[in-house]
C-alpha cells in the first residue's frame, strides 16, 4: 500500500505528533506499506514535491512544534480555476495522485484543507482528513488538535497582562486569533479569568462597553481585561455594508479588533486603554500533554482507517471516542460558538461581560 501524507493551511502544535502516530501505526500494521511525505501542503502534490518517510524519520518528533513536512495556504477558491485552458490545480493533483500510484492520501488540516480534500475525494482519490486547527471550527468534531495548546498559550499570555494592568489601573484588550469563530477566545478568556470576552458570534456595543468600564472603575476594580477575538466586531461595524466597513477600517488605519476596541473605549471613557495582539505566538511551540495524547489517537486512528480502506472521511472526536464523518458532509461548514450555548450562558451568569 502506498500512502501520501501532507499538512496544509496554517500550522499548529501537534502536527508532527499526528504524523508520527499515523506512520507508526501504518509501519506496524500495514504489510509492505510505503509512506510518502508530500511537502508544503497541497503545493507539493501540485508540484510533485515529496520524500519517502521511514520509521527513523518520525522518531522524537512527538513534542516538536510546526510540521516536518512544511505547509502552505493554497487557496481553495483557486483550486478549480484554470488559466488559458491549462489544467486546474485540482486536475493536476488528481493526475499526480495517479502518477504516484497512491492508494490513499492523508490530509492534516483545517476547514480549507478539508474542502480541497472533499474535492479530491469526489474526483476519485482516496482521502482521509485529520482535523487540525487552533480555531476549533471544523464542523462535526467536538475538538480539533492544536486547539487546547493554543488555549493554554493564549491564557498564559492574558494572565501576564493582568499584573501590569493592575499596576497601572488600565484596561487591556487582548486579541486572540480567530477570524470567524470565537472558540479560542472563549476558552482562553475563561481559562485566564478575563473580565470580558468579545467573539465574532456576539457583536459588542460600544456604548455598553463604555458604561461597563466606567462602572468597573467606580466599583473599585483597578484593571479590566477583555479577550477580543481577531474577528470580533461592534454592532455599529456589523450594521455597515461591505464597502462601508472596508472604508471605515481603512480610515482606522486597518487597526485590529483589539486596537479598535481600545481606541473607542478610551475616547468614550477617558480611561487609559491598551491593546495587545497575541498573533502567531498562539500557533508556535510544543503541543501540550492533552494535545499530544489527542494527536497520537487521531494519527493512529487515521492509520487504522487507511488499513481498513475507509476513505472519503475525516476523523472526528465525539465525547471520549474517535469516529469519522464523510468529507462531503462537513466540507464548507463551520462550527461556530452558539450564542445561547451553555458555556456562554453560564459565563454570562457569573458576570463575564460579552459586550451586550
Ligand atoms: O486558522 C488558523 C489561524 O491562525 C486563524 O486563527 C488566523 O485568523 C489565521 O490562521 C492567520 O493566518 P496566517 O498565518 O496566514 O496569517
């Protein structure tokens, strides 16, 4: 059996742990298996850039952050577009899959990776998706690998902001990754005891924010920490049309979500406000113990599915068990934070401010 494995899209801690577990399972359980590491994500399949992986290649990478195979974002929307009548990227990948005589392709990635995996699967390639992303937004799985490590990293950073905020009686808006969904902000905000949590799924009101901050000051709190998702927007911004919002953001110097919060809050309250953007620090470093176990399970389970010839699926976590969903069923869908979910409601009930 010849299997290809690639990592695609934004990286996260735990990719190498999954590669290791998948390879170890395959080497130990599939007679005569050959594994090919496709380099730089789908780009490697397009350009036929790959190398054979041997057992020694995946030793001692359980803890290693990043990906030994490299990764690129190969925009999904460009996959089926051809210039000048040339083959599309999708067609090229299908041809190369056949030229390499692969029996299966294992794609570690997030939402975009899964959309492409689904296209390849529909074109007749045997694909298994493995759910990676710090955003935790893949539809149909309770959790993705990399998420819990990023929660830990972001929460540690937010906690560090608290002491300096207290020293100076300041308000801090700490920006956490997550352009469309707020899972990472919600979890890291709760894990760090943030006073407020702003996520894309719940728009914050600028007047309410000013009143909230003034009241906290009047009540004697020295500092206020608000965890703000990269994609959080105010009700005023949400009401704008696409073009109006683009112009508004350009006029604001394309300030990030947390920077916009800090600017408007300071203007409306006169309280000293600061913004800290955590950025890619959330994607770097070693996976936490939880993720190392999850990655090991997911990688081995992916190997088991390949052995069984179960393709066209992506691995999913349901409660304490692993199972799988069909790629075509989950592709193009997003797992948002339900605004009325129990976790949000309980947080609100204990006083966490969501900007409403
Ligand atoms: O999807 C993971 C993610 O880290 C998002 O949270 C973030 O919006 C995006 O990737 C950043 O992408 P890039 O690394 O391409 O700047």
